[in-house]
């Protein structure tokens, strides 16, 4: 097959996949987890039902794929946030703010409760923990952050503390949460 | 019925109930959630199966009752902790340490994940949040804690941050977590 064709097929497949994921997520948002079938998704996305089954075995498989895409996007946002600053403390601050705002926007739903029990989340959680741990270790080396508690424990503390954002109504409250969390990490000599 | 008899019946009923709860919890610990039936519980607790059904409709009802009893015990532990100190900051510290140790001992299991979705948990969570919020407001008034963030937000922060204890292996790590969390609450002037 000429390369231009295989590229075109790849793009087409990606487009079908993305349409299925977007449609499934918005239908679940409207109708709840139990109110959505493969037929609903196929119809709304404008894909044949048989085609949809070539891509995904059931609704849960679509939602897991959607969630994996969300996680990948969130990790990119966090990596991009890190690159917006050079000072270790600024880097950590901007990453934690981004994480708090993501938690605030995307959690607390029935869908999140289901998906967060999935095994695919464990890997992302470990990755995220390692990412924050490295930033914290940098901050301890630069003298900004406390050194009496291991960076791994501080990273776990941060990520748990910031999940509180999902019950907060305003962005200002989420930012205050980040400031309180950071205050726990600072070196107070 | 003479009072001594009705008291005796009440005590007996409580004993049957407690035996059912203890047995169900330990069987689920051994065999997992799906491996336990009403017959298993009746047999191990030494109660007739028909009697057990007079008290509880199914295994889930027993586990919810068990969890309600656990929550009540934990809230008593927290209240008792508060009464061990008089200074506002000491009170908050001892309560948060108690909460961290409870989180560390009792969570992270399949059973906890099931039970924590129950509606009966919501009320306890609100109660606990109010309890911690009051201690934080006292600490702000006494000048120990920050006043730039509302006590309700600080209470939410604390309770989320301390759930990190459930992945920590040592009591020392749980205590460090409490110190880091408290550092987030302190007034730094």
C-alpha cells in the first residue's frame, strides 16, 4: 500500500475512534452510565453500529479508552505547565495549580468514580507521583522546600490534598488550596 | 414485661447483632466480598440462618451496619482525642494524628471502596468535616492558624491530605504526614 494511503487510513481510523470517545462521554454526561448503549453511540457519532463494534467491544471499553485519552491530555498539560517556569518553586506551583484545576473540572462524577477503579489509572497515578516527586526533590535541593520528609511522601501528600479541589466551587478556592498545600512543603527555618 | 426482662432481651439482640457484624467483616477479610453468604455468616457466628434473616436482609446490609458501627467508633475516638488536650493547636494535632492512624489502618481495601460509596457515609463525612472545621476556627482565633483561608476550606484540605496515610507503611510516616498537613494550616507571619 502506498504510504499516502496507509497514512490516510490511519487518520481515518483515529477520527472514527475520537468520534466514538467524544460521543460516548457526552452521552454518559447526559443520560448517566446505565442509559447509554452501543447503538446510541453509533447513531449520534454517525458511525455504523457494525463499524463501532470493530473498534470497541462494549460501552465500558469506549469509556476506558476515553479516560486513557483524558489522562494522556492531562499529563501533557502538566508537562507543559512545568516548562512555563524555570525556578523550582515556580515550576512546582504552576504544576500543582494545573493539577488542582484539572481535579476541579473533571472529577466528582459517577463516571469518574467508575473509571478511577480501573487498572489503567494505576500506571498514570504512579507516573504523576514520580513527576511531582522529581519537582519536589529539585525544590528541596534549591533550598525552598523542607528536607525532613522524603520527596515521595510529600508528593503523595500533595496529590491527595489537591483532590480536595473537586468539591470547591471557584477557581480562587482551588488556588487557595494550592497555596495551603505548598505551605506544607516549604522549608520554615 | 418486667424491665429486667426487656433489658435482657435488648442485650441479647445487641449481642446477636454484634456477632453477625464481626463475623461478616472477618469472613470478607478472608474470602473477599463475593465469597461470603448469609449461611457462612450464620454458621461461623453460631446463629441460626433463619434468625440471621430476622436481623438482616442480606450480606450487604450486614456490611453497611458493620461500617456504621466502625464510623461511630472512629468518631468517638476522635472526640476522645480532642478531650486529651486543651490548647487549640494541640487539640487539632491530636485529632489529626488520630484520623491519620485510622485512615492508615482501615482503608485501601476492596471492602472500604464498596462501603465508601454508600449514602450512610455522606452524613459521617459532613459531621467529621464540621468537627475539624470547629477546631481549625478555634486555632485561627487563638492566633496559631492562618486566617486568610476559610476554616471550611482548610478542613477539606486536611481531610483529603490525611487520606494519603492509607498508602503509608509506618506510623512514623503517618505522623510526618500530619506535621506536613499542619504546616499548611499554620500562620506564618
